[in-house]
C-alpha cells in the first residue's frame, strides 16, 4: 500500500508534481565530514560561508577519540554540518561528490566569489549556470566539492545548452535577460519530470 502523498498545497506552489512524494519517511537533516584539520575547517566554514558553531562534542570510538564541531546557518536546525577529526592522511580523495547550499540570490554569489578567490586553500572555483540555477562550485580547504546556488525561474534541466555568452560569462557581469528566461522557461517545460 503506497504511503499518503504530501498535500498538493505544500509543494505545488513551488512548481513540483507531488504525486510521488510522501508525508512519512526520511527527510534530509545534516551531513558529517571527517577532516584532517578540525580548527582550519571550522574557521573556513564560519568565516567564509557564515556558519555558526552550535555545539561541540567528543566521542571515544574503537578507532580512537573523535572531536566534533556542529555548525548551522539555520536557527531551526541545531546543526547542518558536523566536522569530525580523524580523516586519514593517506587518503588523497574525497568520496563525497558534492554538498550544495541554496543562497538568497546573485548578490550573495557576487560577494562570495572574491572571498573564495582570496582563500589560498580553496581550489577549482567555477561559476556555472544550469538554466534552472546559477552556482559557484569550489573545493573547500580539504577538497570537499561545494556548490552555492540559487534557483532561477527557468525549469531547464541541468543538460540545458545555454548560449555561449552565458557559459563564458564572468560572475561579475552575469545579467539574465528576462525575455531570454521567459523563452527558456516556456520551451523547456518538463512533461513528466519533477518541475512543471
């Protein structure tokens, strides 16, 4: 027997088709990262991305002691990120593909871009547009891929091919022509996908 659907009013106003959503079941809350340098990562997430330390902890585990830092930007969430020391030095890769943070808009991305460029430990800073969102991707000081993005009114898929002037634009000069967005929105309506 299928679980009851979320009331249409909750998500329909955001343009989602709600028939596949359910009221009960898991919902995302937070993510934890093992890090090598707990103080450095705490400083980065506080200073550059504006997180606040909400708590600290210490665990005794079979693999040794683990110190924890809990961070949040949402007053309704005790923590959105947990940083835990103990990432092995001999592992050169990060198994997390990316962690994405929604931001208020283009002004935030414009202010964030020079802050990221000024951080010697931040790498692979890549402004991008997917049609349905405008983003900055980057790797934090320990190589975790982060995306900061805001949604646009466009409902294009991430495979949407945008004009080359958009793809090559520098962040400081991004201007989204309203007429262009309207054309894209009307031409890329999803038939049976998530967004309408």
